[in-house]
C-alpha cells in the first residue's frame, strides 16, 4: 500500500511538469532584474510546502510569526468533533538575518518540544543554474519527560537532530517541485518501535490554481521506518491574504516537529485516519 501511494504521488508531481514542459521557461519565470545572471524568484510562496520545509527563506530583516495547529484524527467522527477535541499547537518565529540565512525558534505542545533551526541558501536558481539548493538544520529538545522518573537522564538525552538538503526547481510561474534528502538522529527514542538514525527522502510540489491559491502535495519515504509508523503523506492549500499565507492541511502525521513528522506519522489514509490542520505565517 505504501509503495502504491508513493508511485501515485510521484506520478502526480512529475505529471504536472510534463504538462507545463512545453512552455518557454524564461517567459514564465518571475525574476529579480538586479542580479546577473538573473535569479529566479521564490519557487514557493510559503516557508513550508505543507509540513516539509520549502526553499523559501525570510528576507533580510523580515520576522515571521508562526501559528500552526494539527487537530486529532478525523476517523473518530463526531464523538471527538472530527479531531477538534484533540488539537496540538506550534508557536514560533522566523527571522531573516540576511537574504541567504534565516533562524527560527518554536515550541510545540506535542511532547512539549522546543526547536531551534537555521535555514541557509547555498545556491539559487538562475538562467544558468537549474535549481535552488538550501540547507536546513534543526535541534529539538523534548521537555515532556519528567527528570524525576529518569534520574540518570541528562539534557543531551532529550535532543534530536535533523539535517536536510532542500533542492527545488521552479518550472514555470505555476509549477514548482522539490526533493529533500533528510537525516534524522534521536538521542531519545523507543528502540522497540523506531531507530535512532533514520534517512528520509521527501518530495513535494506546488501547482498554482489562481493568483491567490495553490494546491500543494508532499510525500516522504523513510528508509528506516519500522512497521509501527506510516510514511508521511500530506495535501495542502495555500491561500494568500495580504500580509500572510494561510495553509489548510490534511496529513497522516500529527507531529509538527521536524523529526516528528518525518519519522512518526501514525495515520493511515486508506482507513480514513488523517489529521486536519493549518499553518499561519504573518510577516512583519
């Protein structure tokens, strides 16, 4: 079932490229005229595709206030108000230090996790270079576990690390795709149901529907996934409204931490077990 879903996702993502492939690329690209060679503008409108990080960075001096929610599974129906009774929340901020570097901090109610991250552009897509390459590194700290229950626990035991290489291409003003090889290491994990080191290959795409709407899709294949968890699959709708982008999300991964959504997806789309939520980015 997982392989079938993966095939369907990649067919969708690369199928839309074939439809757009006959367009003249240079006539479609949004570009910044000041640079030589001409740099292609952001492949994605939001800092995330759905849950997966995009290659978009905060501009120098910009501050993004982040509010994200993932409700409980819709599978239990009206008895849990289709998941609204079991919401989790992420609050955070992203600051553009330079045009090529941004830093972020956030706090998640799920496992009371704090995260600090950096996102840095290594190279941008231009007329002469076909892709944008961005690095993304995250340190997470799980504060949920009571140290009194584990007296030998040290602070380092709570930490997790994620390192990603985000590679995107803007094929036209309507279509962008990204691949994201990711390495996850957890100091704190349950060896009965997962591994401490996991390699995950993510992929996502954006298809513009109108000036203010786009349909987004992403999938990640965890090569070290145990049977207990699912491969994360998410669908989103970007809505641009003035100073912010609002993202409606349907996903089988309730976790919003970088390590959590890549490795701890618990829902099963085939059984109607998925989570509704949203991301809200407000820029100042």
